[in-house]
C-alpha cells in the first residue's frame, strides 16, 4: 500500500506551527507496515488543495490529511475531497449532536458556523472527535481511500490511534 500524508494549513506552510502531525503519522504508519512515500503541506487555498489532492490520488492508495476541518471559511479539506470524489455535502445529524454536546460540556454557546463541521461528503464514514469539535472522516472511491483528521494534535492523535 502506498500512502501519502498531507497536512493542510497556511500556519504550517509559513512555519508558524511546527508540523508534528506528519512525524506522528509517519511513525505510526510505519509501525503497522504502511509505506509512506511523501509528506506534503498545502496552505488554506481551495485550488491548491484540490490540485495537491488530485496529484496524490494519482500516485497513492491511501491519503491521510490533517487540518482544514474547522468551522471557518478557510477550512476547506472536506469540501475539496467531496468535489474530487463527486459527492454532495450533507448534514450528519450525529456529528451535529456531538458538536452541540461538546459546547454544552465546556459551558460555551455554539456559534452557527460550527454547523459547517457537521457537513460531510455523502457516504463518508464519520470518526467521532472526543477531544474537540471537528469530526474526522473516511472517504473511499475510485480505488482510493482518503482519511481526514483534525489538525490539532490533541484531537488528531487519539482519533488516529
């Protein structure tokens, strides 16, 4: 199996945040016998993200992304993957309930933009996030698997494990 790691975020690309996610994922994948051929970083730009994903899908069986699953306008990873697979986005009610429960637990009101985090490509396998608001997901098709994980390491690591 050929795997690629793609970390999404302008803050990583510009060096504002050290990319510890790629190190963690590469080590964990090696432990289970998955060959990682490349690691990439792309900023929060829809066209560059889709171009990078297209390229990785041409050469790999498995792509693992981190980042770009948040509630803001520049969190675009799910939408880019959905577009590449030709899938519509739909509200995942279980994810929305989990996000609402998260905000209730921390005693803060949920803003309307967090609903974006419950929007998933149709047919995606949703991964619960017990440490934050961004669910992960798995999208399969065209002989490819893309695993989308949140960017914050405290959310990404337990979800991957």
